[in-house]
C-alpha cells in the first residue's frame, strides 16, 4: 500500500491502513456469516434460512447486529469485571493484528514484514489469552471448563500449524508472505510454468495438516469442545451477552476468514495468477490492475477454503478432549515432522 | 467384585475397573480440589428439567446423581378425580413424543377390568398408530443424538421426516401431538380414506431416513469413537436396575413385551425381529433404536395390508363404569416398559392409578454409569439412555 500512497502524508496513510484493516476483517466475516452460516447450513439442513430481512435475507446480519447492540451488557456479579470486559476485545484484536501481514496485491499490503509468517503465527496465539481469561473471569464452571479446554487445544494445534508452515518456508526460502506468493506464481513444476507452482501440490500433506490445525484453532466442529453447546452450554462464551458476545461472534468468523487468507497465501498462490500468463518476470513488472484484481482473487480463494472449513463444521460430530489431544500429538505432529524432513531432503537434492 | 469376574467381557471389565478407580484417585496424586457441577435443571443435554449433580475431578466424574421432580405434574393424583375417558387426555402427555403409545396400556387395563375387547379392526389400527408414535419418538432421538454429540445437521433431517409421521397421526386422529384417540372398547373413529396408501409412502421415506442416519451418523468415525465402549451396562447390572426397552436389549437381554405379552394387539400378526446387541455401550443402544425404527416401519407395512373389516368400537355403555377390581397392563413403549396399575372401586373414575414409566427406571442407573466418565461422555450417555422428562417426572 505504501507504494500507492507515496504522496499521502503519514497520518493519512495510517488512517487508510486502519480503514483497510477493518474492511479486510469485517467484509469477509459478514460474507462468511451470510453465505455459509445462514444459507449454506440451511440448505444442508433442508430449510431456507433467513428470508425476511432484505432480498433472500441478505440484511439479516444487520438485523442481528442491531439486536445485539441493543441488549444489556451484563457482567456477572462475581466476575472479574475489568478482565471480563477486556477478553472479547483481545480475541478480536489478534484478528486485526493478523490481517496486517496478509498481502492482497503486488502493492496492496499493510506491512511488508520480512518475517511475516513468523509474526502471523505468533500473533494468532494471542487469541488464546483472550479465550482463557474469558473462561476464567466469568466465574462460571462451564466457562472455566471451556476456557481450559480451549487453552489445551489451541496450544496443541499451534504446533502442527507451525510445523506445516515450515515446509512452505523451506520451499519458498523466505518467511515474507509477499515473497511466498511471488515464489509460487513465478515458479514452475517439472519445467512447466503454465500453472506456476502452488504449494498445495508439492506440500499437500502440509496443506492438509494446516487446514486441520486451522479447524482446531478456530474451534469449529469437530474440534469445538471449548464451545460445546450441548455439554458446556457455550463454554467460555456462556456469560457474555449483547455487544461483547457480538465481538466474540464476529471474531470467530473474521478469524476464519483471515486464517483462510493466510492458508491461501501459503498454499494456493495468494492474490497472484501465474506470472507466465501475462509475461511478468518479477514483482516489479506486474501491471497495476493486479492491485484491484488481486484482492478479488484472494477473496475467491479465501471463500473456497472457508467453504471447506464450514462444510466440515456442519456435518461432523464433536471429538472428545482426550481424542483431540491424541490426534494432535500422536497423529499430526509426527506427520508434520516427517513432512519437514522429506521436504528439506528433496530441497537439497533438487 | 465377583460381578466383574463372572460375567463381564474384557472391555466391560476395564470400564468397570476404571469407574471404581476414579474414586480412589481423587485428591491423591495432585492434591487437587474437586468441583461440583450442576448439570441442569436448565441444560441443553437434559432436554427438559433434569438436574444431574456431578462431582468432578478435573473433567472426570467421581460421583453423580440425578435429581428429578422439577417437572412433576401429579398425574397419578389427578387420575383420581377424572373419569376413565378423561384420563387418556392426561396420560398422553407423559411421553410427549410418542403420545398415542401412552394411552394404549391404560385403555387395555381398563378394558381388562371391564372384560371387553376391542374389535379386530380397532386392534389393528391401534397397533399401527402405536408403531407410528414409536417411529415419531425414536426418529427424533436419532437426530437429537447428533446434536448431543455436536453434529447439528441430523436433527433437522429427523424433524423433516418426523413431520410426515406426525401428519399421518394428525390426519387419522385429529391431534398432531396429543391424539387422545383411544377409547375403552375401541377407537374414536375409523381411518380416513387414502390413509393406507399415504402411510405406505411415508414408511418408505422413513426407511430412507434410517439408511441416511446410519450412513451419515453411525458410519462416522468420530461418532463411533465417541460412543463405542462408553457407558457400558453389563447384562446383570441392567437387569438389577430394572432397565427396559432398547436399553435392556442393547445389553444383550432378549426381552420385548410386544412379543412376550399376550395382549389384544396385532403385533403377533406381523413378522418382525427383536434386535439385541451384546456390547451394552452407548453405540449399541443407539443402534438398537435405529433397527427398531426399521422394524416398526416393517410392522406398519405388514399390518396395513391386513386390516380386517368391521367396526372400530365394541359395544360399551355410554357412561363407563369400571367394575371393582385391580388390573396391571404394560406395553413396550418407545422408551421401554410402560404400565398402569389401576385400582377400581366401581366408580366413574379410577380409585388409584400407579404409572410405571420407562424413563424413571432407566435414569436410575446414572449414578452407577456416570462414575469415572469424562464430562463429554455424560452427554453421550444421557443421550443414549434416552429419556423424556415428562416420562421421568409424570
């Protein structure tokens, strides 16, 4: 973004960044909620979903937000009020911090970190803190159980996620997300560069592990035991109402969107199209219109990945906590380590 | 401990030992404090107002006890101030998902006292409606099972297909949920025209629903890992706690009142099978119910073809007075054995009625069963035991 805004003063740039960040988080979140939560789930369950608010219920989300904003902000009497109020903000904050490193086009990015993916993984675990303190400060036994489950689960699945990313980093030889996109789109497979080299092909195991870990990080079924509405009522969210619940709700789907963006950057070639299609050689020779089309391509890929996440969420029952941990430590992590070993050997050989 | 040595299989033995060991382990290893968790009276897993007091060590249950009575409506007492025809209105609210089935044993007991018997056509239609209410009840269980385990989609499929059955019951009886159709000496009305063909079509749909649930839910690996080996009830324990219905058959006891009791109903005119399962775990209980739904559709299909002609009402006086005496009739209801013990003093209404409902006995095993399990398994076990709150509290 900085290249586009060279003439804009610093305060203007900052303002635009903040606005852009809000759009990049809230727009996907709203779209995901409407298309997947309201409509796709309804169609899977032989019902229509919301139909009254706006054409085909498309304004339903605004109605819901309006409802939540009007509700009383209840803090339980024995809750730790200050921390209780802070928790949802921390959860949403980590999403905003996460979107800061995602590139949307050749020049359309918020910040261009050299260690972008490292930052993203580090920042994404801040939300654990929010969830944990939400569970603890609610002074509710169900919330406490939910918070503890969330902490155990998110820590367990952080590891396979990091390990899955390492394979990509080895292949791309960089941690910069922008350069990972360029490496995928300017690369070639077996000398054929028509399709570039999206890492979903060479890092397929890593991709699967990453998607499973995302599913768990987002606490979506079959890994939704921190929320577990049938046993823990709603886990760490039990005591929240009104706009604080709304923040948790937005956070859940916004984080799904942002994680899907990161997955599409790492494995599906992000905003880019294969450079050979238009005869581009490097990132500097890309035409300017990619700054407009790039975000749309990115959005499409994100929706595709979120579709997979939601599809699984709506059709699977929930694992038990110990089964989930066993799956992470005995299944995903060894496979991810093996994946790293094979990737690095092949990288040296070829 | 002789129990474990004699009759239990390896897996059952392990589960039993684990539950015993949970007591011993508390406060020894980590000096941790236990926590008392009230599951209910308002909790999604209890689908009603059952309260389960559970003492937890971490996520493991050390001790649990059900506290029921939050929805007690005093039906046994109320029957004393009602006439016989009025009682069916009350009792079909006991198990509200399969209400017609609640009326039948009461009517049968009253008929036994009056020494009248419904004409064959009425017996046939009674049996068909009884099985339809079983399907309406258990198909919802099959969907609800998914929700309890975190899969939200099956319940909507269940509601969709259950609606066809409810429509059938409504078109025959006039009541969707509470038919109140059974009368002493027969039925209120005959079947409407075209009902038989419609029912056949619906039974086909229901078999499709069973296949779908078996494929989508029972075949799911997560579902299996959540239910297999969880909440194992050995045969002896099940008998000792007085379980009935599918819960007992899932523990390997070949027991079905529809087959074993000689009642004036039409079950023996159809060819069907009583399923049992040797495991006694949650999966077995769910699987038995799935098979039973299929058997019920078969029974209905066969009986539809052989409904005899004739009246649907025997000759009974306009004002029903039941002669002095006592009678006990129980039938195999969707939830298990349900029976009525009627004491009559020759009045317009019963002098005293004792209602034996299945769920009350079925949940009496929970203190034994929940010991040593994890919190998520409480939900699995409660879901697979399958109780209706109205059936517990009456």
